[in-house]
C-alpha cells in the first residue's frame, strides 16, 4: 500500500496549500523568514566554525532552507494536481533531505529542551516559542511526501549525513548553542533520532529504485 494512503496531513489540505499561488507563496516566505531568524540565533558562534561546516552546524536554518528549495520546485506547476508533479533523482534527493532535516531537528529540539527543562522553562519564547515552531517542522515535513518520492540512495545519503552531523555535534563539539553542556544522553538520543527519522521517511514516501528515479 502506498504510504501516502495513510497521510499525516490529509491530501485535500496538501492540494490546497501547495497548489494555490497565495498559500504556496506564504509557505515559501515563512520558510525563508525562518532561515533568517535561525541564522541570527547561530550568528554569534559562526566565526568559530569552519565555513564548510555551516550547513551541518546550523541545523534548523539548513532544514527550513531545504524546505524552501523543495517548495520552490512546485512554483512552475501551480494549478496542476500534486499527482502530476514530475519526479527525478535530483528531486528525490532534495525532498528526502528536506524531510529528514525537518523531522530530525524538529524532534531533536523538543528532546534537547526537555532534557534540561529548567534551563528554558518558563521562558515564553525560549521554551514555548522554540518548542512549538520546531514541532511545526515535523508537521510541515509531511507535506513533502504528497508531491515527492524517495529512493534507496536518497535514504542512505540522508542517514549518512545525519550520522555525520551527530559525529560533528558530539564528537567534535559542533552542537547547536544550548543553555547547558550536552552529555551522553543527548548524544545517544540524537543518534536514535537519526535512525528514527530515516525510518519515518521510508514509511512516508513512495520509494523508487535509483535506476528508475529519473
């Protein structure tokens, strides 16, 4: 059975929000704005990190940037049903990475905040604002399987990059800025979330073989 027959977001809502110019433009604008807000959170520490590592270090801005790119691929197809969206290997990799980054770092943020809840709660934005916006990442990610597909190669790449991110974060200390020093519990949880994220992507997307993806 096609995983999208059991969607987290009903098909009719995906068709409406992704198929109409005003709503799609709003979603794009919201993601671009989120990139700017996210970069502002990291900007104070970016000079201490190699430029080449910024995409893996600035996790949340990278996630919403990938989502903005994924949504932008729909602009030439406005007015057409999502079932008519073309598929190829490049798009499969983009959509899979966007889904993986949104889900992983949406869930990771919820875990990180609640492992040391006293460091954030009851700060209205520092706890509730960040928690709700990042959980929104997960919901937004589930729009992607309505128009995108994945491949075994894309899933493997997503897993490899997520695990590399974990190695950089907890092996080399390039984790996102936190109000506490992360320990082994957060590191183990992050690796578990990487595995869970790819499992969720495999379930959510229709999977094509790499040789037939484009």
